[in-house]
C-alpha cells in the first residue's frame, strides 16, 4: 500500500520536474498547456506547491510528449527544486 507521504513525495518530484523541463524549453505555462492540450489552470495546479492532486496517465503522457522527455524522467529524483 502506498502511503499519503509517499504519494506527496512522488507528486513533488513530478511537479518540480515538469517545471524544470518547461523552463529548460523556455515555455510559459500557457505554451505548455497549449502544446500538451490541457488547460493553463491545470498546469498551474500541477506546478503549485499545494497538496498533490490525482493526475491521469493521459495527462502524464501528454506532458511527457510536450516536454520531449520520457515519463520516467518526470519522476526522477535527481532534478533540483525549481523556483
């Protein structure tokens, strides 16, 4: 069973990595949303420091493609926190 702490930790890794890769591509949140075919508010919610949300596999795959990285890269721990 996955604990809430583990989910929160994984979400924070994912959130930081989405932000990191978006900034590396010099994309705004609006541009990433358009490329990934999701709403800008959804991208803002993902990147926010708020409590983790359920993100569908479809959205994860769309973000992976839009950011030009593999899904596993979005969950790697090695990337530093992005401000």
